[in-house]
C-alpha cells in the first residue's frame, strides 16, 4: 500500500499500526515522504518492520507522492491510505478476496467512518455502485463512492489509466475513479472497514471553493472523453469559469454544511445547528442526504455492491 506523508507526525503512528494490525499480513508499505518538515518520516522509519520502506523527496503534492509510490510498488494489487486515516483489521482481507474471486473487478472500496481530529466518530461515507446509472455517474465524474483511503485496485490497471493527475489536487482521486470505471467494474464493501479523519487542516476543509471548481472540470473532461469530443484544458476551463446563481446557491449550502460539521467537532453545537439549518433551507434534498450519510452504521456482515459486469 502507498501512504503519502506530509507533516502528519501526529497521526502516522496510529495509521501504520492499523496497517500492521491487518488480518491479511502479506503486503509492502511504501511511505512517500513529500518534503515533510516534522518528524513523521522518522516515526515511520523507527517502527522497525521490514515491510515498511520510506521514500523521501521534495514537496510536490499528494498526487505526485502517490504516483511515486505507484512507480515503486511491486504487488499485483495496490491500496492507498492517507497518513491521517485508519484501516480496521479485516480491511485488506475482505477486499483482496473480492478482487481475487472476480476478474471483472478492477477496484474495490468500502464504507469509511468519519473521525474528528481527536478520534470521535462523526458519521460515514460510502455508497453502493451496483447499477448502470451509478457506473455512468462514476465515468462522468459525478460520483466518488468512497474515500481514496479505502481504495484497493489492480496495479496494472491503475498504471494503464495514468495514475493520478498531478495538476488536480484536491480532486485527483475523483479524476482517477472516472478512468478506473472505464476499465471495468467497481465494488463497494457496504460496512465500515476504516476511518477517515476530518479536521481543519485537511485539504477538503481548506480548499472548498477550489474543490468545487476542479470537480466541475473533472466532469467536463470526463463527459468529453465519453462522448468522443476534445477535452478542455485546465487553463481554458479556469479562464472561462463562471458560476450561475443556482450553482452559487448549491455551493453555499455545501459550504455551510461542511462548516457545520467542523463546528460539531469543536463542540460548538449552537453555531453548527444554525449553519445546518441554513444549508437545509438552501438545498433541502442535498442536506438531508448528507445528514443521512453521517448517521452511525451498524456492523453487519459484509455486503458488496458491483457496478457493471
């Protein structure tokens, strides 16, 4: 598995402990230090497990770090894990078994729980992708069904798809999924197999406006690819980017809902409730759907949803 590391000294120890605690024990861990200025790389090196190797380099961004790890990977399958996230013990065994038993599958993700910076469970992310509509949404860049830290895929397919587009952080994971969905079926394990930390220093918290713009670029490029049209360049898209009133309204609701979630993590419930109410007024269906996704998940036997055949 590939772990990009940039100034996450606080979390890398727990992250690696969750990897070493897997029931499936045959793996290599490539920690790509992306020019960190803290002690995270030293923590990884000092664990003393021969399956862990640390590759140090200059700061080039998370997409470049993942691509560096992809170039170094030697396994038939490759998994991605951010340094502030966690895997539950059965994560690798369940997903590897699925890929081994179904050659039509190119990638498998899973439901992940949201964690606050101090480890409090806030909700979940992950959805089924078994129907044709979901597969088309994947291919068109309109659906990211699970966090990148839950993804395990066939190494040759990820390389053939071109890896991560280094010009697109923080939506390089969504862009990769559009291309993987063109290569074959995608599955989601519909029970929690890991945890995704949400905190004020995360890219998704800091770059909300940029994420919205680049998400729309990924959609435009994916649609052009599917329809056989020339794809826009990032430069031309950005230069002509203008929001409609409806888009501004939707984006505002999404931002309020995300900010409400961050306030909940800080225990500021009154202000969080006000922001959530404002998001509900602006976009009722969106806000109710996002609230439902964050409700606790019961730990039930693994259910798997396939997209396509």
